């Protein structure tokens, strides 16, 4: 059954407005629940804004000095600092620096462990939700601290591009442990889809890696920890923030004479070329979060909605990609644009491996008669992915943890 109304909309910025726009319904035992429109929604409309129950930056992303607020993942570097680091040009000066919305004077550190936040509000929110349990104090840089060993073990298994973080699960546990009303937080997490035991093990295996298949139960007790991996593996929503991207969007909105517009556009084009040469594709502070209402959205290879993070923090905006009629299901895509352009066979392979379901959206149904084949390029990429091996020391590292 669908979760109670007050729970499903409780993390929306405007719960009342969201509740008049959408409804969570049970579909069937195979698909579970889904999100449906209660009124007409026009292309480009914002359907709702939602905060996550919990979120965390990816561990490699943080290690590579992508500085983000430890609570809301807002980028902490100014646009100019970000551009200098990503381009490898230390003396780079951005035009229109006043368009950067990062405010370093508001940043605050935890007085015990020195973890950084974008504001006193975020520092307080983290302390009230989970940080009192997870704060390492003076052991923040101690490699032998159990949490740091856990992070190292996770990084040894999950190289970029990252899809999840062990700290997301740690914060879930800490939130329940630290809460006065523990039953309330357990209830909130229980609203995410549940999985059969064998499905949970497959998702956990995907996150943990091949070496953990045999010794899985030995390392993770109580048994319920497996359900955390399944929950995060199927419901975690990627979050990306960037002060530079926000500055670029602000520049695009400037009204400038033609010559100045041409100069600014040329500068930005060259900047991205320099960044691509120096850094590659990894431009953002990246992490993931659990969003209660957004997690009700099922997948379609031709989605009618998409999630974005326009406020440069963890605040998720669900927007319509097309007109949506009352009673129509609102679907997002679990695949990126390039993956959606692949063959039906390749799309199904990605969805089966990562989410354990077979897509039956209109696009996939219309392509049912296609041969189960991939292009040479897709086969080469799949072969490279299957050929990746895990580090030899990961078993010892996790056993130590």
C-alpha cells in the first residue's frame, strides 16, 4: 500500500502544493508503487521540490578535493577557485565574479572534527540528524579509526564513476540511532521499496563486489544490513552540484551587447576545453541521497519528467519534460541520455544489472521484435566493464573494519 500522505510529502518544500499535484499509488506486485499526476502538468512545470532524508558525497569525489558542504552538498569553492582547479590554470580570472553565489564568509566547520558546512544552519542540521554519532573529533585524519578504514575499504572497491557511498548507509544508521523518535525514522526508511531476500543479495553483491559473495553474511550482521544495501542500490538518487556551472548559467542570462556576448561565450567555450583537457568529465561535486517522494517515480526509456539540482545543493527539482495529463504516471529515466539511445538489449542489460527489473515502457514494447544484439561499440564497452577486477586487498580491509 502507498505510504501515508503526511509521510510521503513531508520532505517537500511545499507539501500542500505537491499533494495537490501528484499522488502515490500502488500499481502491482511487480512494479510496486508509482507517482501519478492529479491535474494537468505542462511541459517545463516544476512538479515539486524535495529535500532528501539523508545524503552523502561520494568518497573519491571528496578525496579529489571536490569541496562540498558535508550536509547539503553545496559546492564550497567559488566559481573562480573551481575553474582554476579544474583547468589547471592557477592565475585564471573569471569575468563577472559577482555572479558567483558561493559565500565563503558563511562557511562553518564542526569544532570537533573540522568537517565543513556552507552555513551554520547546515552544521546544526547535521548535528541534530546524524553527526553527533559519526563525528570523529581529533581522529578525523587517523587512518586506523574504524570509519576511516571503512571508507578506505569502500574506495578500494568503487572507483570513479561512483554510484553510491557507504557513508549514505552509515548516516541512515546514525539517524535512527541518534533520533529521539527512532520509530519515526525507521518508518520513513521503510517507505522505500522492499525486496525479496535473493534480490537484496544481488543488489548488495553489485555494491560490494565479487569477493564478498561467499563471505557476505560473515561480514555484515545483523542480517538487516543487507536490506540497507538493497534500499540504497535501488533508490539512491545521484546529486551533482557545481559553483562553476551555476556561474555559467548566470552568465547566459546576462543581457549584453553582441560583441561582449560573443567574447563571454568564447571565454566560456575555451574554459571548458581547458577543463576537458586537464580534468576530463568529472566536473561536479557528486553524491547521492534518498528522496521519499521522488523515489516513487518509476523508470521509462522515454521519461516525461527529470530531476535536477538548480540550487547548487541537495534540493531536488522534479520538472515535466512533456505535457502530463491527470491520471498519467510520472516517470523518470534511470539511464543517462547516451544509454537511452542504445539498443533495447543494452538498455535492459544495464537495468537488470543495476535495478533488477525488465523495462516494459512503450519504447521497449515497440522494440520487442528487435534482435537481442548490441553494436560493436557497445560490446566493446561491456567487455571492458566485465573485465574489471577488484583489488586484492579488499577482503582483508573489510575484515579489519
